[in-house]
C-alpha cells in the first residue's frame, strides 16, 4: 500500500522538477539565449562586417570585340573592372590611306551609382603645314577621326583642346610631365621614324610628349587625366626654288580619364592603376592587322616605283619631280597611318608606364602566371581563371570564408 501511495507522488515530483528546470532555462519573451547558436552567430557577424567596395573589391575581366576586321568577331583587348560596373566598348575602322584611316577604339566603364568612371577616348589626328596652299587643302579633308590644327604638345593640347572640347571645361588643379609614359612614346616614335624613311620620307622628326593631370568639375567630382601626343614633322624640299615646307601630323594617341567623387583621390588612384595595368591586347589580331597594312604599303610602293620607271627619259625632269612628289605622298600617307598601326601592339606596356606616375604596381603570381596589380592593396586573391581577382587592405578578410567559395586563393608577391 505504501508503495502504491508514494509512487504517483514520486512521479509527480520528478515531472515538476523537470518542468521547473526547463522554465529556468527558458528565456523571457524578447530576450536571446546567449548560449544558443553561438558559433553560427559569430560566423554571421564576421561575414556581415565586410562590405564589398569598402573592405574588398572584386574585379572581373571585360572583353572588347572587333566585329569588323575579321569574318567572325575577334577579341581586341580586355580589361579588369570592378564587379557590377557597366561597360561599353567599340572598335571601328576608317578607310586606310585616308586622313585618320585605320583602326580606332573607345571604351567606358561606370560604377552602378555613376560616381566613378574610366574612359578611353578615341585617338584624334590633326594636320597642319607651313605652306598656306597645303593648309587650304588640309582644311577640307578632316573627318570624324581627323581635324585641322597647328601642332601642340601634350600640355598645350590638354589645356587648349581636350579640357574644353571633350571634358566639359573642368578646372585644372594639377598638371605635370609623365616621364615614364614619355619614355615609351619615344621608343615607338623612333621605330616609326625609321620605317617611314624606308618609304622615301628622307627628313622626318618625331616629337612625343606625355602628361598626367588632375581636374575638378563644377559638381565637385574630380578626375585623373592621362594624355600622350605624338607630333611627326616632315620636311618637304621644293626642287624648283630650293626652299622647303614642313608638314605636321599631331596624333593624340593617349586620352584616358578616370572620374571619381570629391576627396576620394587615394581610392581612385588605386582603382585606376589596377584597371589600366590589367589591359591585355590580343596580339594575334594586332599582328594580322599590322601585316596587312604593311603589305598594302609595300605593294603601293612597288607599283609607284614601277610606274615611275616607265616614264620616258625625255621627261626626266618631270619624272624627278613626280618621284619627289610620289615619295612625299607615300611619306605623308605613311605618317598618317603610322600612329594607328602600332598603337595596339605597344598598348600594354605604354599603359603600365603611364600609370607609374600615379602609383607603382606589384607583381603577383597565381596558377595562370604573373599579374600586375596596384601596390595600394596589401592582399590579393584569384580564382586562377585569368578573369577574377579580389583586392583588400583588411588583414582579417578571407574571400573563401566570406563568399563561401573555396576557389579563391591568396596570391603571392613576386619580384618579376
């Protein structure tokens, strides 16, 4: 009887005790149990404190296609831009041999909020002569790629033409020579001059110049501007009176603008340096274009000389004058085409040298090889696909954890 009486009481006591313990562990409404889900909460908090665009930047490769020169679209060049930016690039052709003939390109990429942008302006060519009669002819030849104007170096062109005609008249806050960019232009100028002389341009001088500038628009936004100019001067003798004239072709070969919000100069410099150093040119396409242009000039030169040799000896003096004019015409045509033909071939190295005036670069290495990125970042990661990179200054940031993607591997700095 005692057992039967106390058993229900014992069971009831145990149940009450369990209920009491549970009620003590149960949190009041609106309060969070600090002991539940600690690991998950810490992981979520760690992931949420990293903000894309502030703590780290994802770069993705954009490719610009040449849809004209070949039977199928061919990649002309590519560039790394921050993820989510809107990009628009184009390649177009003008008739070779015409003023400003050949291949040209433009490109612009803009951040989602429109506050940042990088723009490659197409190359422009300006003609001028010391002969007034030649100037009248040149005034009537300009097209969308070429115009008429006296030769200007990079600083003069930037202040007198580029700022007002294409940038909307911002205030110039700083301007200085870009010695690294100038060095690259000088190398190309000498190679161009030697080849032009092969086609009869006996007296040709090349005058390259390069600047880096800072500007500020009325809305408060600011910009970094890179400008490179190549002036070719051809001295043309007059065989009849012993005098000579000078013909000038000014090529604005480099016109790049990076626009950014006020007081973001440091961030802008890093972004621009990274993007420009990432430009990769399709050299197979470049070589095909250069070879075709070179062959066209060779054929033109051969045909021209064959016609000259057919001239009768009785018209020798007329023939000499025709040769001089013909050679000059070839030289003038070659001068006009020269800056177009090789610009893409040397674009990678010229871009790198131009931006050295803004910020040095670091060499990183992944499974695809060496990559040049801005020295302004302390850490870099890649997916070893040649198209995706992440840069960050935060020592605690790890993209494989934050983005839940184990393909991201930290890149190592290398000397070469």
